[in-house]
C-alpha cells in the first residue's frame, strides 16, 4: 500500500504502478469476472502477450485458423491440444500432436485429460502459454498491456503491427471458410499541406477526428480498422465482396467530404482517396490483397483525388 490512503498498488509481472483507490477497486471487480485464459509467453513475435479467454465448451489450440486459440507456428499441429471444462475445473488434452503438449516440463500423454492450475506453463511445439485461472487480476492487466501494444496512440484505432497480424489471419480464414474478404486502403489528400499551412498539431487533430468519424459512421461490428502509418488507413471487411467494399468506401469518402474539420477557428479542406480490392484465387496472402488495394488507392490519387477506385483483378 502507498502512504496516500487514496492510492493502491497494482502489480503485473515485474512492473508496479500506483493508481487511485477507486480505479483499483474497479479493476478488482472486473478481474473477479474474468474467465480463465491462456496467455502466449513464447512464440511468434506478433503473438507474444496475446490472451485468449476460455469461456465455454471445448477449446482447440492449433495452427488451423479455425482454432479458437490459433497460432501460426509450424511447430504447432493443426489441432494440437484441447482445453476442456468440467464445472469449475479446466483441463487440457493433447490431440496426438506431432511435437507433444508439455505442462511445466512434463509431457501430457495423448488423449488424456490433465487438470490445469493457475500459472501452469503449457508448451505446444515451440510455443509456450501460461494458464490463468478465473478471477486472476493478471488476466486483466496482461490484456491491457497487450491491447496497448496493438493500438495507435494518436487515433486509438489498431496500429500497423495489429493490422499485419489480423490481415494474415483473416486471409487464411477466408480461404478455409470460403467467405469473401475485401480491403480498403485510403489516405488524406494533400495532408502535407495541412501540416505546412496549419501546423502539425492541426494535422494530429485531423487524423484523430478522421478516425473517430470513420469509426462512428462507417465501421461495422466485424470490420477491422487500422492506421497503417502517417496518413494512410486500412479497413478489412470480413464477408464483403468488391462491390460492397466499394459502397462502404464511398460512404467513408462522403462522410469525410461533408464533415467540417475546424481547428482553432480555421476550417480545413479535408478529403480522402480510396482503393478497394477483393481477395482472389491468384493472391498468395495478405500482402497481395493489401498491395492490390494500395494500387487502386494510388489510381484514385493520380486521377484527381477524392474518389474511390476498385482494383481490377487480372
């Protein structure tokens, strides 16, 4: 406890921070309702710190993108292990994986349930998870830390690292589950002039306001919205084809064009250019889909800006 009676300490891993007593109580209440979870400790860089809540039913851990706990690592079998609930107890079963399931250094016999305890380390191939039981405050603090690493500080939408991870997963899932996948790439027209004429704080205002506007008026529940970098943004549309993507892109363009961007009493002329592409059979991965959307975006810019262009697949 700190000397100030209004403050408390909260510890996550090796880090301790002082927070207000009311905030601390709120976090404790939130943690009490947290379900058991798996947190990735060792594995692909983009997954480190990622947390999967274990809410109900049987949960498969594997390399198959349809797995509830999906990790894209070759040492993990497509269906490597299964987490099983029995009342309040949580157990894990190895699904005859190639590289075994190991708990705290001990190999789990195939198709045998082994009860999990708080902070157990579970090794699947070369990937290591930590199990957190229900109500563990570390579940909340770990998730908060991971989420901060996935969010762009200025716009409070997903950042480039989160986009690259989600894009790869979405591309694989769409192929396996046979649903369309469309990407929209867009950026601000003449953004350098905004910074030069009105200052970088005005530019930050525009980026933040633009992100808020698109979130409020365009983004749907299953869409993924990220800042790729600078003034460029990307939207991933799950289950939407090229024409649906173009319609959504136009809605975004019109929302920005009609919005009044005003900074310190000055109205800023803001428009965006957009490119839309749908996943096709000739594309090998997310990079190809993003490249197609980006190429369509640059055609919009080269053809006069403030417009939407659909990618023409070959």
